[in-house]
């Protein structure tokens, strides 16, 4: 069985008083006729992950969605709203609060 996964990461540097250093990772995985999307924010102190199933979205389209999220740097707290604005049906699977990394 072939596993189709697309993953991209964006690194942010520490800017004193303006932004914490972190890495945002976006991924899409083929899941039956749909796709699984995940966004993870990793800092030196915590890891926060959110994931959802897009039961009606083919993997090729899910890769486009991940590219959109990546290019616009959408955070875990915002990206689900983007899916709603695009009228993409999703089922939330995981929403972790920040945990020690």
C-alpha cells in the first residue's frame, strides 16, 4: 500500500520582544477517498498539534490547501477557520493544548 504524505515546515526566529522562535509544520496524508491534515507548532518549550479529516477532499486538493496554509503562515489557532471560510467539510480529530517539548 502506497502512503501519500506531503509535509512542509516554516521556521521563525526569535526576535526579542516581538516573536518567539518556533517551527510550524503542515502536513497532508491520503486517507481513503479523503485526506488527513495536521498543523504542528513546535517551540523549545512546547508542542501544539491540531489535525482533522477532510472526508470529501482528495489528496491532490489537500496538498494545495497545505500549500495555502504554509505560504500564509496560518497558526494552529487559525487554520481551521480558513477551512470553514473555504467551505471545506472537516472532522476535528486532535486539538492538543501546548505540551512540554
